């Protein structure tokens, strides 16, 4: 489960509610903004990354949709790429490796056309 994966990868993780949940005008959807912090001292599996020992601070929002008084759908929205950057799993924005990746993608797109 998500909680098990999070607790394994970030044993000191902490979620903070940034504001009270908001109910949409239709009364069938609720939103709750949050922030998670933690230190990656355990594996991230899946996909199988080793611990980086780096700290993250990510903001996101949960969306709950209700039907017949019960939660019918739940989704969490957050910037996964930013988490990868904070963990050192992705290159920093604007850095040489990112620019090289952009060039490679553009070349590939040109070749496929």
C-alpha cells in the first residue's frame, strides 16, 4: 500500500494539512491541501531505488469524490518530478544533464517524423 511504501522509504515522514478540506459546490467532491516531509533512509520499491539519505518537502492536494455517502474515488496530486530532483534521482532544472536530455528528445522526435 502507499502508506507502507512511504513508511519504508521515509520512516520519519510527516504529513501536515495546509488548510481545512474544501467542499466543491456540487457537494460530491472534497479537496485537502497537504505537505509531506521526510528523509529517504529506506528503499523506494517499486521501482527499486536505494536510499539517498536526502530530505524531501513536497506539497500536494488530495481529491475525494463521493457517491451514495461513500468515497468512490481518491486521487493525490503532487509534483513527482520535484520529489525526484530533491532526492537526486533526476537532474536539476536547467542543468547540463537536463539540457542534454532535451536535445536527445528533440532529436528523437525529429527522427520519428
